[in-house]
């Protein structure tokens, strides 16, 4: 099938590469010409496991990139919109970038013949596809939804660092659709995936994405709150998590006490769903509690560092919000480092992939001379008397820490490899 992808961020590029690996002909579009050029040169514009090898295999025979909406709409049978939907200052969802792309699609749809299926893969609040996106497509194209073109919602459930593997082997495929032609086309597109396909209403598909992310964030905040209680009684939180996770109704996934959650999805989705609930006159008490618990985690780490660091020099190892990615968006390392600086610590930082992104992220809140960026993890370790593991990069377990105090915020060490002066945040 001929597949068009609009937006080549984490979701868009992974979606395009995934469909191309399944044998489809994929055309990726981005308005950032730098990204387009990189993709066509087989260079991933983002760091993600498996992307480099996949682009080497696929470009230019099964996947190419363009900045031309006309080319993409003309050549594609199915068009996936994978444009980011960040948060406004008040927590509301910022739809303008997505609606701008929708406008461009609608203008080009007016010039084409044949039935095209427009699929929203961007995370949007319930009601957005049918109440905002479909009417805009109709207005710009002069065509009718379900008659001249199809509209569908197909949320993504990708973990950064394992996104390509998640796309190719999903737990489930959720498709919100109204017309039979779109249903048939998307079912055919996903026929080679070995996973259940859930066909549902478009509004329900939109909510499934939000409800999934909120639930996963809740599990993390829940075990962190349990960890705070365990800490007062010298109980190993990780043993507690293992014990409750053995219950099949609960499971061990996302029961990892530590620094908390961040990234491009959980923070903005919790904010957006909270604001959405309030607009619907629903009091989102649990959603607010999930975010509040998470916001306290960096403070808890700083309190431990204040107690254990003798000369207030700290090395923070790990700046990405999780391992196997260079993404620092809404990462807990940002408030952690900011709090350390505020508390007069001399801070040394290192990350194998995310230093450049971190520098850009903290520009508005920290002066350049308030942090020392280290070229290697060992330089950071040698510069400080207290080490904070903020991201669970596997390589950190193999380093030589000597007698330095190591505060492990991610349960990154196996029992056998723990440094001599090891302190687990919840152990």
C-alpha cells in the first residue's frame, strides 16, 4: 500500500519506517528541510534503537522524505498525521501545529480524485477528530467525510527507546473509524501484524490513548508514594513492588520506584486530560494527585543529597528522561539539576546521548556557568563527592565509583554490582 506520513518526530518516523519494513511504499513529509535531507541521506534525525539500520535498508527503495504536501497527497492512499500536540501554559492541548497540517492536507485533497483515508495518529482529546479536524478537512477540500475521503483515529502506544519494536509487535492496534471504506483499508494495512485489532468509535479511540498513559503514570506515582512510606521503616520498596506485581491483576510493569516519569507523552497528556475534565465539570482528583506526587520526586532526591554530600559537589549521570533515547522533554533531570543549583551544589552532568538536548532545554532557566558538562561519565564521577543516577543507562552499572556515595534513583544496579557506598532512593 502507498502510505503517507506527515511529521517525522518519534511517532511519525517510527510509523513510516515500521510500515515500510512491512512492505509498504512510504513517503514521509516534514516542513523541516534539515530532517528531510537527513532521512534521504539515511541519517536518523532522532536517536532511537534500530533506526539507522532500518533507514540503510529502506531508503530510497521503500521510504523517502519530502516537504511537498501535493506530492504526498497525490501519491498516498492512506495519510497519517503524526504532528505533535504540546501543552499550552494552562495545560490545554495546543492543536495549532496539527490544524495547520490538516489545512494543508485539505487544500491538496481538493485537487485529487479517488478515496483517501486520513488517519490521526497525533494524540488528541476526545471529540477533536470529529469536531475540529474533519470539519476543517471538509471546509478546505470541499469534499465530504465518509463519501469523498475517510477519517480515522489510530493512537500510538510506543515506548521511546523501544519504539520500533513496539510498532512492529504491538499489544493491540486500536482503530477508531466510522465509514466502511476506511475500515477496510486500515484493516488491510495492518493485516501482517500479529496482534489483535480493536475497531471502535473515534471518540473512544482518542480516550483509550489518554486513559492508557494516565494509568501507567499512576502506577509510577503510586509505587513512589508507597516508597516514601517504606523508606520510613527501612523496607525495600523494590521487594514490595515485586511482591504486589506477582499478582496477575497488577503486574510488575511500571512499578519502579524512583525519580518519576517524564518524556513527551505522560506530562502533557496528564495536563491535557486534567484540563479537559475540568472543562467538562469533572473534578480530576486522581489525575491531579498523580502529577503532584511526581513533582515531589526531585525534591526527595535533593534532600538525600543534602544529607550525604560532604562538600556539596554532585555528579548527575543521565539527563534523558529514560535510557535508549536522547529525549529530555519534561524529564525529571531538569527540575533535579535546577533544584541542586538552587541549593548551592556544584553540579557536574553527563549523558551518553542527551547533553545537547539538555543544554537547549535548560537555557531559559539556568545560566551556562551554573552547570559543568562533562565529556565522559568518569570525569563527572571524579569531579564530585556524591553521584546521582538519574537515568538507567546500562553502562552506568559498570563504572568505577570507588568510595563515592552513589544515590541510585532508577534501581539501575543489580545487587552484585552495587558500589560500596550505595544508597537506593527507595531501598
